[in-house]
C-alpha cells in the first residue's frame, strides 16, 4: 500500500478552471476510496506555523510544572467548569500511553456547570503565544476542511450544500499529544495508542520528525505501513462519519501508534468534525445494502466517544 501525496493548490486557487479543480478533486477521491489516508501538500499553510505549533506543544509537555499541568487538567462535567473533554490529561493504559492537551470549538452555551463537550477551553500560560498560534492554526484548518469537503462534493457529484451545511460550524477538536521516549533496553513500548479509526469526518495530522511511530493498516487487513512525516505536508485520514456519509465508499482506515524512540514524540491531530447538531445520512444512494446505515447524529457519536476518565 502506498499513501499518495495530493497537491491541493490547484483546487484552492480561485483562478483555476473547473476542469483543473475536478482533476485534483478526483485524485483526492481516489485516495479516499482506496487508502483512506493521504498526504496533503499545496495547502497554503506556511511552514513556520507548523514549526511554532510543534515547538509550543513540546515546550508545554517538556517544561510545564506538575502544578501547571494540574491546573488545566480535564475535569468531569457538572463539576466546576469541567466538561469531560478539554484540557490536559495523561493516558496510562495497557494499550496506550501519552500525555495530551485537547481544545474544542466553543459553543455558546450556558454554564458552568457544563454538559459533556460544551465547556470552555483551558489554555497553558506559557509560552505566551501558545493560544494565538493554536487559534491561527485552527482557523486555517477549518478553512481547509471546508475546501476539502467542496472537493469531495465535486468528485462525488453531490450538491455542495449537502456537505457544507453540515460542516460549516465544525465541532473541531485540536489535540496536542506527547508520546514519551522509551528506554533502549525496554522490550515492550508503553508509549502509543491502540488500533482505532477516527470517529469524525477528516483528521489533519502534524507530527515531529520521528519515523515509524504511526502505523496504518493495509487493505489486506494484515500489514502495518508506517505513515512517516513528509516535509511540509499534513497527513490526512477519513473518519467513520465521512465513511457513513459516502455509503462506505470512502474508507475510515484503522491505524495505531507504537512509539519506540528514546525521545518524546510530539503529534498534533486536528479532527475536523460535523456541526454539533448535524445529522449525517448516506448520500450516494449506493445500491449495496451492506453499506447502508440509517445515519447518525454527530453529538451522539461525540458524547459516546468521550469517556471520562480516560
Ligand atoms: O499520533 C499519531 O500519529 C496519530 C494519533 C491518532 O491516531 C489519534 O489521535 O487519533
Ligand atoms: Fe487516530
């Protein structure tokens, strides 16, 4: 299996012809049907933004004190300003080990107390540009997510508004993760993330230079392929809800992290998800009954996926 590199610049360029845009959209479409993963180049985001994001995440995980981390840790919903999902957490399980910071779109809701997912973000105080860099990055990826959905609509011959009206207030989630370094002589890695598929629409992943940590399941269901970083490109993958939306034509491919280096690995997934109130139903009228589902409500999927404590 080969993870293709898609140059998206033609689609983003307003002076491109419809024919040229369709060609790019079809390349994307093919990657989503066959692999469910692709590298996105020509996305228009300056590499300094990537560098700043990775540097700020590394700064927080490697230099923040225990107290600073505790202060912004994820708290249960109903307790103070907690909502189960935003802030700092440590995962130490048999099948996963990492530290994470999660930020989500803030909806205009009453509170505190907050219900699951509907609270407010908790930002590290240092470095001082942490929040502005992350918010700038988020704004760029929200625009990119909408543009890619337009490309999918074009390639699939679905009216653009069917997709756009359900993702134009995307309930995005920005995660910064640190997978701990693993001592050379240790025989099992406790640094990683169990096999899974992402539950939303589209994931944009930015990682540091470590190779061999992210593994993607090949279509034969046996081989694991390393999805190593490609300079200045984002690693993208399809989530379960887009797979449902496209009658199973786009693959939400299984993947996992097994980190074996002696150094901390920084990884920053951005989950581009539907609007909080969106209902997603298959749109293609695919005649294959096996791929048919009734459809799903995003907020049910999200609240089902967030299981506090982690
Ligand atoms: O860190 C990575 O490379 C991937 C993380 C991931 O798959 C996830 O958070 O869903
Ligand atoms: Fe994932």
